C-alpha cells in the first residue's frame, strides 16, 4: 500500500478544510480543488500533506487525508522537517518547491519514489546562477520521476536552467471563473479611478512601485488585498501623502475577488523580475473579470499578454512608467474597451491541459498508460505546440 506525502513551505490545511465544511469558501484559490484531489488520491493508499512552517501537528481530516505541520523552515531547518517526513514514512514524496536540503536528503533514501512539483521562476540571475545552480543535476537524477512547474514559461525556465526537457511538465489548476461570465466593460468609471492589487504584499511583488505610481496620479485610489508587509507599505503611503487613497483590505475570501476586480477600473499585477513566481493566479482572475489588466514585463508573463490588445505591459520596477500606463488607460475609452474585450482570448490562451491532480494521479498509478500520458505532456513531446 502506498503512502503519499506532499511537502509545502507553508499553509494551514486544517483551517482550509474547516472553512470549506462550514460553507465559508476558500481564502486562497485552489485550496478546495486540492483538498478534493488529495481525497481522490487516497484510492492509491494513504495521503498526507505537510506544511513545513505550520505549527507542529498531525491531524486526520474527515476525508482521511493527514494534515501535518513541522514548525520549521524547509530550507534552514531541514532536519526538523525530515523528522516529520520520517514519522509519516512515505513511499511516495512530492516536494512543492525547490527545497534543496530536502531534495538532497530525499535522493539519499532507498525505495522512495520522488517528485518535485513547483510554482517557481528561475529567470532572475540570482536564482539561476547562485541559489539554485545545483538544482538541474538533482532534478535530472533518475530517482526523480516527476518534475513539473506551474505554467509553460516556468517549465521552459527549468529547461533553460539545464533540466532535461523530456522530464519537465507544465501544470495548472482548473479555472472555474471565465471571461464569458462577465460583461465587457466599455469605459472606466468616473474619477477617482479605482485600482486593485491582489497578492502578497512585498517589494518584489511590486507593491512599493504601485504605491509610488499612485502618488503621481491625483485622481486614482488603490485597494490592496492580501497579507505581508502591510506596516511597511502603509508607512510609505503616509510618507508620500496618499494614505487616504490607499486602503489595505487584508486577506479576503477568494469568492469575493472576482466581484472586487470587476468593480475596479484596473487590476494591477506589477511583479518585479526578482520575484520567483510561476504564473500568478491573480492574472487569470483579472482577465476573467473583464477589468483591464496592467502588468509588468515579468518573464513569466511573456507570450500570455499582448500589450495594447489584452493588457498594458510596463517595465517592472518603474513607477513612472506604471503611472503613465494607468493615466493612458483611464483617458482612452477605446483602449479600455479593447483590453476588456481582448481579455477573453488571453485567458483562453493561458489554459493548459495538464491539471495538478490528474498529473499526480497518473504518477501514482504508474501503469504503462500513465507513464505514456506523462511522457506525452513533457516539454520534449509537446513543446512545439506550447
């Protein structure tokens, strides 16, 4: 009987499960889907999910899935995380990130089937040549039988790093909200125009750049939804004299995101190149809302957004350029309507056939047809069509 353990950096699956059973919805998109898929994977045997940073706990959810917390940093306190892994005694282990110390330890274990399923970018030179320079050799090891990254660009980034294309899959979540569920927006609302940012509140995600852009535009206001360095960026807004125009909403239920986006005049995705994301779910949500998206030129967005057609694309880390794009959008109704209408084509272009749950299910089943399915969806097999 197999025992699958999926290891994440963070997360509270007890809380996510409790919220869903109470009918409160999910805070983070995909948690409900993942809980369903974890329960489905129990057809192969026992299933556990370990959140390294979560407070120490071992709890069986009503679905039979085991939720585990190690209370340790997966990179700096790997031995403490390994103790939790050894206590579970998995036959199958999936690391959901480039957890180098854990990956090195897993490669030393006999009779352990190993997969690495990420949502990470390696485009920035620091990640490519310094922090993860040993990662390609580790992922190319024959003992790692599943290698995947979130989105086509992130998967190609692994190949650029030196990982074999015949091992790499691009994966995605299903996206239940589609552009067809929202009407095209013909023009922005009256001033002050409303901007919305949803995501982690940090400098690398471009939040400081966005606040500085707002300071250049007296007729806009900004809502920021998410968790992170709120105190730091609230102080920045005060220093720039725009505290009354920048509102921090905190964590909001994912079911509210679509309505908030549709009500806004623009959705901003200003990630800097130094933020190692795969393909942010905010981008899917923004396009599905039909509200025009203004995004940075982060390498992971390349090929997904067409500047002036499905979004406005601006240089990352350039508040002035971002402010100019916002002003341009708000004073040009024809551009605004074109971006709103063009969001549907961009959203559909971003969809990918390999879904997280099906990919792991095939990997666990490991029959001839399953191995053929996985092989057919690698970059080597399908790259020409991606």
